[in-house]
């Protein structure tokens, strides 16, 4: 993950996108701006900086091992652009453990996430593939935003920015006339890519409607790893976290970074970032 952050920073600089040291004092390159045409919701810059700690890749290794994942097992990942560093952490863990991730990505991002047009996580991952760091692609993409339909952007009067970025990606787009339809379409994509292999774990990164759902149960979903989810709403828009949980599949929920850091013994908003492999990491 540390090497991947270096590659992402180099890509940002190559694109002429300046690093704001006030927002990104650790100069990771993965911290976005406050308001852009891709910003869909509020966000806390301290949480985004915290998520860029490479130790979060070790947290994901811990979660994956706790589910009993073995080499070659399939992990479904549903992510928005809100926490690109946590998507990176999940893929870094998958690389180390040699499990097979299937990623569906929603472009919409909260403040300070991957919200720079032309520099979304899609672009970051393409650079990491080219640099030989992570071999993964993205199975499908959606605009994200309100009800996963591309609307609800805070500073996009025309309401077309997310849709334009989706088309620019060249990746197959999640179809569906409603949020419920898009959730079901995602399930079919995951199953099609997995083929005969069972999906052993689902990772949700951020608060995308299709993954996180829009029920009150979503707000009560525990942070981190849930081997079993106690409350399963019946709503067709309950989101992928509950669709997979209803099948007995463990869920990793990555959204509330302050709690994730606290629960795993990691510092919140450290400047500088701790050296990789520092002794406190043993508490994981």
C-alpha cells in the first residue's frame, strides 16, 4: 500500500494536479479537494488523511484472515470514491493473501475523497496496474450520487459531471431504472465474474446507496468485520451489505474511520504517518 501511494502521488503530479499541503500534510497524493463537480456529500478531511495510513492494509489482512479466506477465494468489493485509500487497503490485502477481488465502483465521492475529474480511483488503479503493483481491474462502474443515478452533486448545476466521468472510464456501467434494480444488477455482475467460485466475503467502502443501502438498519451496521449481521431489513433497497449478509457471507464495513482507527490501535490523523511496521502494529 505504501508503494501504491507513491505511484498515485506520481500520477497526480504528472497530471499537473497540485498537492495542497494544508489538506494533505503527509503528501500522500490521495486526498481530494473540498468541493468539485464530483463531490456528492460532506466529509471530514481528518478521516481521509487517517485512512491513508498503510497500516489499514494490515487491518484488512486481519479481517480477511478472521473470515477464514484462503488463497484463490473470491471477495466482492463495493466502493464509492469517498475513501480511495481504504479501497487501496482492501486490494493490497487481497494481493498479499492472494484472494481474488471483484470491484464495482461508484464515482461519487464525499469531500476530500477521489473527487477530482480525471483522477478518480479508476485512474489510480490503472496506474497501479501499469506499475506492476496491483493487477486488478474494475468489473463495473456507476455514477453514484443520489440513489446511484448520478444526481445530488453539491456543485454541479447541470447534474452531468458524474455521468460524464462514468462514460469516460470506458468500463461497463451498472444498469437499472431504480436503486433496487441497480442493487440486483450488481449481484448478477459479481456472480457472473465469480463464475462457479463462491463469494466468501463482501467489503463495503464508503456510503454508496447501492452498497450501504438506505434503511435505518444501514446506520446501525457495525463498523469493521461482521461475521454475522443480526438485523436484516426486508427492503429491496437494503443494499449489498445486507444482500450478502442474508446469504451468510461475512461483511466488512469501512466507513467510520475514527472508530476503525480506535478499534485497531491506529492513530487518528497522524502527521507524519507512522513508519510502516512500527511496533504498535503488533496490536492488530
